[in-house]
């Protein structure tokens, strides 16, 4: 926000929020089968020698870090909260299991089984609004749910830390599920039924783009997606569109300051 002579002006374009002071969460209700696919933009290819295209730098989108934040409310399990896919079968899946526990799967090597992170066994599908923050910094994954202490997980030392050829982010049901891991496939049976809010991934707000700019290139919505208010159970006007762990068995307690 910038101060002006008669008040303030805020630019919310790079956030998952809206409103005069960028505090209004952009939320939407998902039904069974609803799918929001956001194709992530490829980096600009750099050509060092215009006469030789073989000098072009790779245009694949690769991550060593992810910064993710969103809120959700549901009473339906199992379900997919957020899924990031790649062109070479690598992926990241944030899910709730059948008993409502919070889980993350990282598959950063197409030839190996995914790394599984299970937070705890409490039921997060209790109809209440929960806020999630996930930050990966190469080998370290920091996870915070609501106001609980941030938990730090360390990926196995032999994990490939590059998330390569990243393709798209999906909220709700994964429609193209031919190569899904068996457990993710089970959690994808109905996709997500409930409310998602203020979704942000590496500076991109896919839910905000879908709700406020539905014709944007790279955004595809299947099923019934309804703008709503996750923080309130009251009906409102809507706009519709069709702790520290190493993952090798040992752990120690740790927190990360916000």
C-alpha cells in the first residue's frame, strides 16, 4: 500500500486478496468433480546466438523452493487440497486422508516412490476453517497449520531437490489421472468438496485469477465453482462459474519463527 495525500492506495494484483487494503480473501466453494487447472507460465527462453537455436537455455520450469498458503473448510474425506504436476511425472500433492489427517507427498524423481509427510492423526475435516502455510527450502519443508507451531521436516538426503518441468497447479479434482500414485488416486475420487480461500503458490493466486478473470489464458474450470465466504457459514451473494523431522525414522522438535 502507498500513502497518498487523502488516504492510501493498495495494489492487490500480486496477492491472493482483494479490497481497499488487500484484506478480502478470494474464496470459492467446490463441489464433487469441480476442477480448477492453472497452467504455470514457462520461463522466457534465452538465446545466446540467434543463428544457433541450440544455444537456447532450457525453458522448463524448475523449483528448488515452494511457498504455498491457503485456507480450507470441509467435512468430506479423503480429498485433494492442492496438486502441482509436471511434464515428467514429478508432483506435489497436499491431501486429507480418509480419517482427516493432513498429508503431503513429494515426488521429485520420476523413477522413485514419492516422499510421504504425515503431519498427525487429528481430523482436519471438521467443518472449521483452517489456514495452511507450506514452505520448502531445498531439503527442508516447513509446515504451519492455523496458529500451531511451525513443524520442520527434512527430506531424505538422497532426494533430488529439483522439482523439474513443472506444468500446472490443480485445485479440486485431477481430471487427467492416468499416472497418479495409488494413494493420491483414492484421495482424488471426488476431488474436493468444501471451500478454498486465499490460495497462493510462489506468488501466483490461481483461485483469484479464475474467479475475477475467468477468461484468462491458462485457466480452465470444469464443474460448478462458486465464489463464497469460507469464513462464514451464512449464505451470501455468489458468482458462479461452470516439530522437526527427518524422513528416515528419526525426529527432533523444532520451530520456525514467522
